[in-house]
C-alpha cells in the first residue's frame, strides 16, 4: 500500500509545477546590485516592507513575466560601508521571505575561487552545496551543525543551458583565510568562498524556499596576490560578468516552473 502524501509534500509538488512568478535576488554589496537594478529597470521601494530602523533596500519591478525584487542590506548605520557578512544576510533573507513570499531566491555576488579546484578570475559558478568554514564546534553532532552543510536547489537544465561551472561554496565572516579556515574549506571540498551564502541557505531551508547561488570569482584565494588587493582590482570587471550571468539566469527562469530548472 502506498502511504498517503503529506500535505506539505503535496504543496511542494504543486509549487514546483507552477510557473515561477516572484523571485528575490539577495546581493550584499551596492556595487554588485546596481548594474542589475539598471538592467531590469527596477525602482527603489519608497514604502518599505522592512522595519524603518534597518538600512535594507528593496528594488522592485516587473521583468518579462517575473516580479523581481533585489534586496541589498544597505550601508552600516555607524560606518557607512556595505553590510556584508552572515548576520545581515540571514536577517534580510528571513525578512524578505516573510514579506514577499518568493517562489525562488537567488543569492548573487562575488566570491574568492581556488585555482586548485579549477577557478579563474571572472568565472561564474552555480553552487551545488553550501557550508560554513568558521563555525568550529569540536563536539560530536554539534560539529556537523557548525558546518551546516546544505544542498542548493538543483538546476541541471539551467547549468547545462548556460554552461555555468558548478562547485561547492564555503562561507565565513572573514575576507582573508586563516590556517584553520583553510583546513575547514578543504574539508568542505569547496571551489569558491564567500561571506553570505551558507547563511542564506540556512534561512531558505528553514522556511522551505528554494535557493540558488550565482557567484563570480574576483580573487584567487590560493594565488600569490593579497586577497583584498586582488578583490578591489577585479571588482568592477567581475561585476559586469556577474550582471550578464544573472540576467541570463533570470531569462532562463522566465516562464518556467521550478521542476524545469
């Protein structure tokens, strides 16, 4: 006898067969966000769905058959710099899902890449899975919780059509890489490294919203140049590559349901 389908399973299967309507694109830096805001001709939301106290910015509009929301965590209210990192990413992901009920989340941004795993400057990667590399809890079971391994939503047709590279993403709150971080990243078998992805994945998984991760390589972590110097040197050019890639991803998504990705 076939067991009855649980209500949540039925709802999930129905949503995967419905054309994608609303997407949320989460981007940590204004430099990364604005080219896409212009590309999709989005407008800044003046009547914010977020609490008035937070600096988070929503750009919204319609592109083809999609309702697109680009969410940028804004500038730190004390220091005036981009609110990068896992804390802002997790908060804004939660608030965006609650307010906008998206069919799909895209976490887009720049990342470091490992040449030993085949990454090069301006490469675009889709993350196959995401994990943390700086939450070290050397206690059984809690160590796995610290790593927080999660699968990205599977998009075999998307990666094949756009010829995007696929690799594992490791997330931490530091731009540089300590020896302890390096050991954890190697254990995660990561090809790319960022400061937000695993936090977005945690919240998306918690609230059962499919999420994909589009990352453009700005610096080679295991190269011979200082990370911060190489990141700043390549940021402008790589942001152009990111804008092109995300546009192609959105064009592919348009008119499709989740199961077709």
